């Protein structure tokens, strides 16, 4: 019997009634979208106006803070300009007593006012007195004639200027006033520097950006650090040139434009700014207000995303309201679909169970392959200590097959006979729940009899239900590592022995080198004493004997100092005058100077501070440097031999230079000059300059050298002074 054929269906006839329904749904959807859009736009406009009002109120608060931070010091320069000591110093700038009085007056006035710096400038732009006169970055003596606040005050007007300080490098607001004489002429300028650091620190606590720009649009104060010294608009060439002439922002010559995309916010106040902060795209509504009496503009921003979120919330509320209306009409359709979805869910669940079962099998196979490929031995035991699992690496490590180990209780066949007690100790600690957290070393015996040294790390084995099911141990073969460590210890012992021998040889050479000059001086003084004794010159004989005793004491002191170096002790510290050290060194080399026909030129100021260090060692450094200079000038005609020694105070220390007109140092060997046992002098040990540098570095100093134009070498010795 042939199957029944269903009658043909007229699809055109069935589709026709659906068009009005689809059109109704489309019109309903369009109306819903329009209502939602209008509701969101209304909410966004209202939120934007409220946000603009909040920004204006915040701007008023910030403007009030700025006026308070700058206005309280506005009359300070005018007050200081009326003081008699200020007028007296401008009329007689060379009198030190007046300068000191002005410094102390400005210091006290600045302290009472709470400003940063208060200082007095003469008509040439040179600072005569300042409140920071006693600080390292004192303004006294600096010239500020290029600053606009100076030129404005010099012309008789009050000046105001924000910029980076030429001396301190710190930005601030400079306010100045002219100082007039009895005839009304401008004698100088009083300037106060006010830091806006506290304002900027308070801005950084704000959640939204706040910035301050100058007349050229350059940002000089901002709660966003990466916006500093950028411009809100391009700065023309004339403006850049003026900024460079005034040094308004230090050495900066470029002010890139801020990475903002600015768009008007329709008919609402303010502008919309799109930018990036810390790598995140941000949108802000910005309102700018001018600062009273200053060519500045304050810009306060607020997160525009709040407006967008308000609009989105309005959309959501409108959408939810419309959705509630639609839910009633769609509820009957959901009931019909529920049974179909349940059938689909059951089929999907069955499919997922099948997929999970397959994935679990693959995971087990992958885990088994990974464990078999591990070079680390794995061993699992149950709560009774019975071995339940070993991987191939563990079997290879012990020599036993898995079948020989599974199910075994201790003592295990791979335990070393000499370590049975120790094995039992670690086993009992594990069974009591206290295995070694950092692992323990264990000596095993391979099935063929050789020893295997391992590191064992044990952790509890927890099953899927969270119960303690046993212990899992990782066993690492460290046999070769232990052998390598033993060999390394043997090599280190041999190396230390060789270093001790080398140190002993270097010590002997150092002692011979350091005692050479005192012993030569002893010989010279003894010969002189003999000659004076034969001629009956008692006074000179006594002087020679005193010099002999001094050299003997110097030799003993050198031996004591070197013994101190061997024991790694620091040198004895005492206050040393540079002039005395130089005079003592030259006195010891009096004979060599006379023989070489060299008259040293010594230039050491009388007011030079004292050095803190070991007098004998520092004299030895100068003795070696002068001796090397005399030796370097032996090949130079006597008329050209010049030895210059000068000293000066330099940045918390003293710089002492020993310069000669000798043959100089070949650049090819410059890197080896301070190396031990390197010398170009016949019969020399090559330790003098090495010892000198060691002594100087022990005194927290530095010893360097350089060539001189026209021939010769300059050795520079830098040492710290005695702290007050």
C-alpha cells in the first residue's frame, strides 16, 4: 500500500495574514525605542546641568583657596621695602654688617609670614640679602635681571610671575615690589617666593582632574602629573622665545599639546574632553574660570561617564517599564516553550555528560603520560603506610619494578641498611602528620647495590571529598649534585689557600716598599750626624739625631699601621691640617728636592678646614705622590722642572692637587697605573700608587690623575673635611 501523500499547502495564502502582525510589532518596537531614547536624553540633559553647577561650585572653592594662598603674601614685599636696613643696604651694598643685618631681618620676617623665600635685589639684578642666606641654595649673589617680576618692579610697578626657580629648581609664585629712596627713585626690588605645593598636594587628593594654566595655555599646576608643562593649545614661536628668555619653566623649550579631544557640549556650559589617564580612556566635562588679578585660568573637570550612566539608567528604567507591559503578552508563549526547552535541556545534559566522561578519560590518560615522563620520582602511600602508586622515574631510581613495590609496608626494600633508623624516624614523623616542610635528604640503595642520594618532599594526599587518604612524596635524585658540591668545596679550599699565600707575598712587598723611604732617610741623617760630629757642630748634630729618631718612630708607626690593615682595622682618626701634612712631606724629601733642583710652589689657603683621618698614612700618600713627581722630572731640563701643590675647598671636602712638568703617563698604560706590582721605574715594586689609593679610599676619599697641557701629570686627592 503506497503511503499517503499530504495535500499541497498554499504558502502564499498562509504568509499573507502575518504581514499586518509583523507591521504592528515593528511599529510597537519603533515607538518603544523612541520613548526610551527621549527618556534617556532628558535624564542626560538634567544630569549635565547639575554636574556643571557642581563644577562651578568646586571651581569657586578652588579659586578661594588660590586667592588665600597668593593674597596673604601680596603686601609682604611692600612691608619689607620700608625697613631702614633694606634702604641702608641698597645705599651701601659693600658693607658686610649691613648685609648680615638684612639677611637676619628677611629671615625672621619670612619665618613669621610663612613664605618660602624673601630676598632683596639691587638695580643690577644681583641679590644682596635673602632669608635663605644660611642654606646651601642661598639666593645671595645670584642675578635675576632676566626675570619679569624684577623688570616690572624696577620700573616702579608691583610684579607677579610664576615659574621654576633658577637656583633651587622648585616652582613658585614670585611677587615683587620696588624699594624707593628718599627722592622716590627705585633703588632695588624686594621679592617673595610663595610655593603652591600645598595646593597641588590637595588637588592630588581630588577624585577628578584640576589644572591651572597660564596666559599661553601652559599647564603649570595639575592634579594629573603627566599633564604638567603641556599646553592646552599650540604655543607660538614668540611665546616660546619669551619663556626661554625668562627661564619661566627651567630648561624646558617644548610644551607639547595635551592629548585631549575637545568637543562642545551643545548649548550646555563647558566642553567635553576625551583623553587617557594611566592607560584608561576617560571622558570629562570641563569648566574653566579666570583667576582674579592673575593671568591664569582654573579648569575643573568631572567624570562625564556619570552623565552617560544616568542616561543609560534612564534607558534601563524605560526599557524595564516597557518590558513589564510586554511580559504579560509574552507569558503564554513562554509556557509553550518551557516544555520544549526542558526537552532540549535534557538532551544537552546528556551530551555534556558524554563530553565530560570523554574529557575525564583524556585527562586521566594525559596525567598518566605526564607522570610517566617526569624525571622526578613519585610515590603514594595510604594512611597505613602501604605503597599505592609509583611512577617509572621512581622505579628507575630504586631498580625495583612497580609490581615489586605496590602494596608493600615498611621496611621498604630500597631502604639503605646503614640508614634504617633514620628512615624509620622520617616515616613515623610522616604518619604522625608532621613531615618535614622543606624536605629531607634520604640515602637509598639501588637493587643492584649502589647508593642513591635523594631529596624527599612529602605532602598530605586529599581525595575528592576532602578526606585525608594518605601521603604523596616527590623524590629527586641529587647524587650527582652532592658529588659536584663536594668537588666545589675542595676547589674552594685550594683557592683560599692560594689566596692566603698571595696575600702574604703582597704584604711582604708592601712592608718593603713603605719602609724603603724611612730607612733611606735614616741612612742620610746618620751620615749627616757623623759628619757634624767630626766637625764638632753640636747643634746640627742634635738636629740630625732628632731627625733620625723621628724616622725610626715613623718606621715603627708604618709597621703598626700595616699590621692594622692586615687585621682589617680602620686607621686612627685625628684632625689634620692640610698645610702641616704638605710641609711634613716636603721636609722628608728636602734632600731629593735639593738634588733635583726643584723649588715647590705651595698654594694652600689659611682658612682651609681640617681633614679627619690618619696623619701618618696621609703623609705617606703625599710623600709617594711628590716622590713620583720628582722621579718623573729627572729627564727634564732643570729650568723646566716645576712642582706645584695647591688645595681648595670643594663641595663638602678638600681637593689637593700635586702637579709636575715631567714626562707624563702614556695613555696606553693609564688603566694599569693603580694596579699592584705595575711600575715603569727601574727597581720599583709597583706598590706606591696602589697603596696610596687604598689609603685614600679607606678615608672615604678618591685619588685620580690626568695629563697636563704642555707635558706632565696632575694627581688629584679628594678627602672629606671634619664635620662641624
